[in-house]
């Protein structure tokens, strides 16, 4: 038995699902990240876990054929999604045609898990990015069962999870469409729950939606607790410690800092992300202020899937290069910050003090903009 070590393991869970002796379980570490634990007394040394691991045996990655800026024409979908609502439009199309979609949502104990749904309208259950590691919960086995029943399946997840699924399945299925998300890295669920406790929040996932984005201004990241359309709590600049720690790369799973999937070559049929940097160099015809998804089309299957929903979208072709320029995690993993060494040992008061919100002065903003421009120019010259 050979599985990726803790520093490399993304916790995708494919090894646990493939194990014929069911002796691998996904358990939380002290920091709260899910890792495989092997009961070696039952291990038959078949080696399937290592063969299935997307870190030890990465599946084929493909450079995008085209890139699009897009959003759902249905404004209620667009403004409740993380970027432009592409996942929901595609997911509903699959459901309306008798297929099955995967997605993740918090259960009653506030554990974020992958699930399947076959009911039209079901995308609302999974809509929105949750910026924590998702517990796989046997999803790859469940998907294989659906594929064998000839159901069309849409799987959406981080690129390591898509890679885990492809390795688990072992061969292509015509009835499977995969969407990988451009991924910044994942904090643990434990640290997120402790953040909620710090602010005396105990959302009930049966009634409440926990959202990590606020599309009133696309690009804003805040934790929000909603009941129906009513906002019950929203972090502000002073209480946004979790988001700041996530975005600064202080609390990701160790494997995320060396992620082999943070690059242009992709695992999914489609890639979904925020279209950062849109229109910076080449003018853009639409108004992205209510959310805009970057779609990278990586395979013929992805092309067909996009074609099947185009009448429900605002869609404008852009270039993969524009996408790459604007989105850091299409170029490299987020850098590991020295504070990561001690982050999970610190209490929230100390964390909040260390990453305290300071409004940038105009001079600081100007220096930052110059630095960004300089780095962009260097990067572009490097790739000439
Ligand atoms: C942990 C994480 C990090 C991300 N980092 C970046 C980034 O650095 N740059 C960027 O441009 N985009 C990033 N994204 C993607 C972005 O937030 C949007 O999800 C994407 O643009 C699609 O938006 P949408 O409006 O089409 O769909 P949405 O409605 O946002 O649908 C999201 C889909 O993602 C799934 N999902 C949500 N949370 C998770 C999770 N924790 N693990 C696995 N699947 C999940 C949902 O089940 C659903 O299927 C990240 C997403 C996640 C989950």
C-alpha cells in the first residue's frame, strides 16, 4: 500500500472509495483536514489506492481550447451564485433531462459533504462556493453506480477531486461531464466552525444558507448567514478574519501550496472560475458587476455541454491568455505564508490581531498597482 504523504495529500478520498478491502477511511487530522487512515490489519496490499491517487498518478490534463466570459440570464441565479451561476445553469439542464448532479452542502452537524441530486431545481442545494475542504463521503462510488445505470452525471469539484474521480473510474464514460473549479486552496472545516463559534453563530443548514460571497459587488468576500432572503448575519471588515486568512493563504491544506493542478492544463471537461482581469486589455461588451464566470472549454464533451445551455447565458468568447493573466491560480499555487506554521495553534484573538484590517492609503494602493503592473509585464515577457 502506497498513498501520498500528508504534505502532498489533498484529501480527495479516491483511495478510500477504491479500496476493495474497505480498510481506508477519511478522518480529520488535528487541524481538521480529511486524510486517509489505513487499517493495515485488513490491507491486502493490492496497490489500488496508490494507482488511484491523483497526486502519485495524475490523470491527463488538457490545455483549454477556448475561454468564455458568461453568466446566467436568470438574474436570481446569477446573484445567488459565486461568480456568474454557470454551475446552476448546466446543472439544471442535466436534471431537466433526467440526469444526476453532484455538489456539496453542509449537513445538520455543519459538515460540508459531497452529495448527489436528481431532482429538477436541485442546484440550489449546492449553489455557491464554500471555502473549506469538502468531505468526499463516498461520492466516487455513488457516481460510478449512476453512470452504470446510464444516467448523465455532472460532477463539479476542485481539480484534485475531478482527478480523483477520473482515476477512480479508470476509463472514460460518455455520460459523465466534469467541471473543475480554479482553486485557491482549502482551509479545514474545523477552523471555519471555530470562526463561527467565535462570533456566537450556530447556523442551522436546514433553514440557513451559509454564503461566502456577496454579489452586490462581485469580488467581495464576506461570510453571510441567510434565512430565505433575509440576511441574519454578515461579517464586516472587522469580523472578516476567516476570509482574510483564506485569501492570504494562511490556513490552506499543506498540499494546496504545491498543487499540481494550479495551472492552465486542466482535468475537467470545463473549468469554472471568476473571470478576474476581464476586459483589462481587450474591451468587453457586457457589464460583469453582478458576477461573471470564466469558462475554459477543455474537451469536445465540454464544448457540447456549453453549447446545450448557450440560450440561457450571456456568453462572449475571450482568450485563454486573458484568463491566465487575470487568475493567479491558473499560473501557480498560492504561496505558503510563514504564518501557516503556527496558524492552527493560534486562537482567533491572536489571528485577528495579526491580520488586522488596515484600510490601504492612496499611496499604498498606487504602489500595489505599480507592483502588479510590473509583475504582469515580467510574466508576459517570460512567456514570449
Ligand atoms: C475552495 C474553492 C476555491 C476557489 N478558488 C478560486 C480562485 O482562486 N479563483 C477563481 O477564479 N475561482 C475560485 N473558485 C471558484 C469560484 O468560487 C466559483 O465556484 C466558480 O467561479 C463557479 O461559480 P458559479 O457561479 O458558476 O457556480 P457556484 O454556484 O459557485 O457553484 C459552485 C459549485 O462548486 C461546488 N463547491 C462549492 N464549494 C466547494 C468545495 N469546497 N469543494 C468542492 N466543490 C465545491 C458546489 O457544490 C457547486 O457545484 C474556488 C472555489 C472553491 C470551492
